[in-house]
């Protein structure tokens, strides 16, 4: 599912269930030493997906430690992203010679709580969502917007080392081509980021591969 949204140079791995017997990869034990069962399972499965994607790229398995904002730190020469939500875990990686940054996100295909929507929109987003909903009320466009902005941030931060709030990117979603474009509203080395999206299996999935 995820691979359909990304270029061939990016390798992906997905999981729809956790393995209750799975053990912690060496070098990551401390990261979930105090985690509850749910958090432990999503961590183990997501990190396994990441190593499966790395193996498909020809990169040996390594511990994947978190950075200062909990972003995964990839082996030298690799860009990547991890996502997880109820019933789904996934990872995508690529060599930096092929892709500068990757951002992926998955969310349940359900409405955003109203208080969340107000916190994640930029100028023009609400009007855009209203127009999309009027044309296709069967898609939860607010959840898609949230997911796309999560993917935007996952590309942005590793490339810039700077925070980007939800209100710092205005989104335009193309319902026909199933693409989206984020217009960055703060000083940036790139003015836009473009990605792709799908709705399938009760999930909203978004992905960006920045290739410059």
C-alpha cells in the first residue's frame, strides 16, 4: 500500500499485526524499558519494519535510536521515516543519493476531533476542507490534512533541524490526482513540499519523497 505512493528508489515495509513474542533488537532495550504493552508492541513492530526496509535497500540491521525530537536516526547515507497507528505499522527508506528526505504517516480514516482541527489548520485550510467535503463527504479530509502535515514535518525537520508547526504550512489537496502540496509559510530552504495520498482499509496514508 505505502509503496504505491513513493518512487521505486524508496523501499518500504508494512505490518498489519504485532508479534507478541517479538524481542527487543540489541541497542534499543532502554528505549522501551518502561513502556506499556501497547507502546512496546508498536515500537517493536515499527522498528522491525524499518530494518526490513533497510535490508531491501542492502543496508545491514542496526539499532535505530531517536534524535532530539524523537525522529529516527538512520545509518549514514540513508533517509527514512516510520509511522504507526492502530492496526498498521510501516517504514520507508532510501539512499540520500536518490532522495533527500522521506515523510510518511498513517491515520485511522475517521473525523478529527473539532479541538484538534482548530489547532492544525493554517490560513485557507478550513475553507479548502469545506470545499472538498462539499464535493466528497465520504472522505475525512480533515484527517487527511492532519496526516499530510505530519508527513511534511517528518521531511522538514531532518533537512532543516528546525521546528515547523501545523500552522506554518498551508495545504492544498488534489482529490483527482491524489496529491497534496504544502506551502511553507515561514522562511525555508524550499517553498513547497509535494506528496501523495490514499484512503484504503479504513486508513489514511500520506507520503512525501523530496528528491532535490
